[in-house]
């Protein structure tokens, strides 16, 4: 029995272990933190679902290893030739002429709250509630406290943690102020969320060459709302760079091929945007942990993964990324998400849904775009994701039009779980094609909805 317990605990630790792939979480006492997380959440539905997901990934890995065992030398050399051809084509198209900046605010919600209450500056603090945290400041991160962790677990990790409730209106105002600054440097900057954006400053740099010295001097205001910037020749690299010297730092990767190749060599694959826990594990099973390993195993990857995946891996291994920030109207997606305490009251849920539609309508109108499909995506009691979509006969753009559809989709979900209440914890939005897809994603636990996003993505083809 004891041995079984020990085995289960080891399994549990592997699944629930602290996700420390986040700035400010290096060098923590993982064993101690994991023990507390484990003791606080063992046996929960969340754990059961994580276990199920883990088993699914393990099965995928088993199938992949079986497939690998059957690969012939001939298949491998054919794939190798294909990879080499594509590598040289990509190399010829390498563009090092642009200067791309990725900006990401440090501990964004926490920084705004600290601005309004400077006493919090030196204290470990987080924004959210006992049931869910949206973010934590860098002091709290040292205790293992991070976003998407329930506040009650965070309190066990850090008894002195101050938890401040979320105030989205404030974060939206700050975000708008920050975006005004971005527009000075690149009027076509691409916002990714309230606190994150890509800018192409190449034209700005060209223009300022002619400016007098005084104008070209940038005065640095140091305060508690830090910003991390990553400067690189493409978007993929800029995103990695902005995380490198967080908080309040920047990292510039020079625009030359050798610097890019050197930078990518030892970079763990997990640092690349788009490579998550599952891909990291699948690659790990093949002995691939760094970007240079990716390059070395490309032929194998071309045989084991889909074309889209291995093309993506090849780009990463060469340090290639997008050098052209998609301008208005070419943009594929726009998103915002929210985490809050528990929300059980129907009126509150509908009014939040309306608020999200309002945000969405504003964003759509700003760019003269319209929505055609409205999707409600939900994660149920067992953390299984469901989607509900409705396509309209003609594209819409106003709050009322969007809400008319989103409301019906939400109501259907509420009716589905009735007579139990649907209790929300997070709602957000992302928009789809202009034509557009309004996508409400929700997660709930027991009868408690833990998260929801509305998505609207637009593209030129529709
Ligand atoms: N957010 C959230 N739920 C999450 C992740 C983030 O509500 N699971 C919110 C709160 C964050 C904001 O989005 O302040 C920005 O997200 P980031 O991932 O950029 O996190 P921070 O800005 O807080 O910290 P960092 O300094 O690591 O960027
Ligand atoms: Mg941030």
C-alpha cells in the first residue's frame, strides 16, 4: 500500500507540478512548492482531468514511437532530401531587414493595482480571488504563486500574499494609454492582448535618422509599471526576446544570421510561442529539447508530424518567423480574456457577456470589420471543451447584434446544466473573420464555469 501511495504521489507530482515556464519563477524550491500544491488539490476533478489528458498524451507518444520503429532508411533519406530542399529555399528568403519589437507589460494587472496602492510595491501580491488568480507580482512568483492558480493554494504557498480583486475597467484604460505610445512608433502595431503587442519600428528608425539629437534622446521614466521589450528581426524571435530580461528589461537580438543561429541553438523548444506542454512532451520523447535538436531531427519529424507542424518546426530551427506584421484587415485574430471570482447569478453572466460583446463591437468598429459566425465554446464539468456556433445570414458589428446571438448561445448552455446553476469564473473574447466569428470559450468545474472567452477573428478571404 505504501509503495502504491508513493508511486501515485510521484505520478501526481509529474502531472500537477508547478508550471514555472514563466518569468520570475527561476530557481524556486520546486519540491516544497509541489508538495503544497499536491496536498491542496489532490482528488479534485481538475486533477482527474489532468490525469486523463496525461494518459491521452502518453498514448499519442506510444503510437508515435511505434510509427518511428517502422520507418525505413529509404523513407528517412527521402524525407532528408525534402527537408534540405526546403531549408535552402527558406534560407534564400531569409529577411533580416526589419526591426520587430514585442512588448509585454510586467505583471500587468498587478502593476496597475500597485500604481494605485504603492504600499503593495514591496509585498507579495496577486490579482484575483481565493478561487482563481489572474496574475501575481514578481515577489509572489518567488513563492510559486502564478496566474491560473487558485488563490487558496497561493495562500498556502505564501501566507502573507495580498489578493486584490480584479478591475477590468482600469486595465482597459491603461492599455489604451499604452497603445497610444505604440502608435507613435508604429501606427499599424498589432495588439495581441491588453498588455502585449508587436511593433515594426523599421520605418520609425529610418525617419528618426534625420531628427536633431535632442529629439532622438529618449528619457527613461523609471516607475513600478515595468515593460519588457524584445527586439529582433522577426516576430517569433522578438517574442522570445521580450521574455528574456523580465521584469523591466529588454533584449536585442542583432539582425545578422549568425547571431540568430547562435541564439536559437540552446533555446528550449518550450520557450517558443505555440509550443506548449503537449508538443514539448512529444518532442521530448524523441530526445528533442532544444531548437538545435529540432534542426538535427527534421527528417524524422517530417515523417512523424503533419506538414503544418514540421514546417513550423523547420522555421523555428532556422530562427525564422514573420517579418511582416499583418496590417489592419489582414489580421487573423484579436482576443481578450478575463478571470474573476465565482459568478453564479444569471444577470451577472448575461451582463458580462454583453460587456464582452461591447468590447468586441468597439474593436470591430474601430477597424470597420463585421462578424458573421458567433461561436460559444465551453469547457464542461470534466474539463471537456464544447463549442456552440451560429452563423448569421449577414455580417453584424454592433453590441446588440452580437449580444443577440451570444445571449442565445449562453442561454442554451445554462438550460443544458439546469436545474444546476452555471457559475462563471472567467470570461473573455477573441474575434474571428470579417466576417467574424464571435467565440465564447468557457471552462467550468462542477457547475462552476471557470473561464470563458469570446473570439472574433477576421480574414480577407471571407
Ligand atoms: N491573465 C489572466 N489569466 C491568465 C493569464 C493572464 O487573466 N491565465 C491576465 C492578467 C495579466 C495579463 O493577462 O496581468 C497579462 O498576461 P501576461 O501573461 O503577460 O502576464 P503578466 O503581465 O501578469 O506577467 P509577465 O510579467 O510575466 O508578463
Ligand atoms: Mg505581461
